[in-house]
C-alpha cells in the first residue's frame, strides 16, 4: 500500500528525530498512540527510513497523507514545525 523502502530504518538517522518528537511533540505523540490511523502513519514513516534522505522523506509524507486525520495532522505538523525530521 505504501512506499515502504527495502532498507527501512537506517541506524542513527532517526534517533535525533525520535528524541525531538518525544521532547517537542510529546502531547501529539501521546494522542497518536491511542489513535489507530495515526499509529499506522507513524509505523509507515518508520518503514520509510524516517526522512533521512529525499526518498524516505517523500515516503514519510505519503504515509501522513494516506493516513490523514486530525491527530495525524497535529503530529506531523509539530514534527515539521519543530524541525524533527533528520537532516539530509
């Protein structure tokens, strides 16, 4: 269904993103944990490689769009506003 990458998570590329999400978007992440649609979007984004390069970033955005609801939008908006995506 989604553009899951064969190489998936790259060690180290998502660590800063995960820490940033916990510290900067904790409230949104907590709400996401209890929302199936949002959880699916996060799992999909993790499968993309967490946005460490152009392809995985596009894949992660596709995950958010394919699993769109208010909770997902709030989380991904926070991630973007707080610059939690890994640097390319």
